[in-house]
C-alpha cells in the first residue's frame, strides 16, 4: 500500500492541497496530513502512519523536508520505515528506497550524518580537554565539599550517624552518602 504524508508548518496561508494532489497522482491510497513544524518529533499523524506500516508498503512525500527538517530525525524516521519492511519515496528529490539507487542515496545521506555526528563528538571532546587544561571542570558542581565528605565518613564509620541520618543532616540523597562511603572504601583498607 502507498501511504502519502503531507505536512505544512504552523504558518498561516499554507495548505496541503498541492501536496495531496501530487500524492494522489502517484497512487497513494492512504493519506496522513498534519499542521506541525518539521523540526518537532511529536507529530501524531506521522507516528500513526509509521505504526501502520507493513512489509512492502511505501511512504511517499512530496518533498523530503515535509517528512523532517532535522537530519537526525529524518534518519530515525527512515530507520522506522526500513524496520517495518517498507520503502520510501520523495517526489521532488527523486529518492526512492524501493530501488537499489535510492537505497544507495539514503545510505550516503546516512554516512554524511554519521560523519557529522563524529565531528561534533570530536569538537566536544577537544573543547572539554581545553577547559580542563584551563582548570575548569564542566558539569555539575559537587554537592559536598571534601571537608563534608570526610566528616560524613567519620560520622558513619564511628557509628554516630547512619547513612540515612547523614543524608538528612547534609541535605543530600542517601545514594550520595552511599557513593561517598564507597569512594572511601579504598581509604579504609589502607
């Protein structure tokens, strides 16, 4: 079965008539139509369509950006379509994953997306390393100072307080106290 998906953004003055005409013209039997931003993931009609896909079905859109404006989301949607055993066609870009050339094209898009993700990771790691060299430690600040950690270990080890009591005393979750005590375990052995 051919599934047509038509989307317009929330801007005024747009309608899906041209998209729907084009989709009907290529034999779409079921139509899914919605008004939502292509950058949003919470699109009920898109998910309803994806849930109904079966082996051999084809999702057809007038233009690739009607499916998604985010490459990451586009690849995620394509994975869902592929997992259902369905194909994908974009009329404007002439992408058709039901053909070997179309599958190759989508794989190339995927390769570029993977390359982009790796470049982002590499830049992030380099930025974190530069920050560490400058003495900055990105991330959440510790809830407890080194002195407080020592005091907690002394209180719990001496039996003056339980871990739960120490958590209430220092206004932290009990798991934080357990972590402090686990970190201290090597100290106790020394």
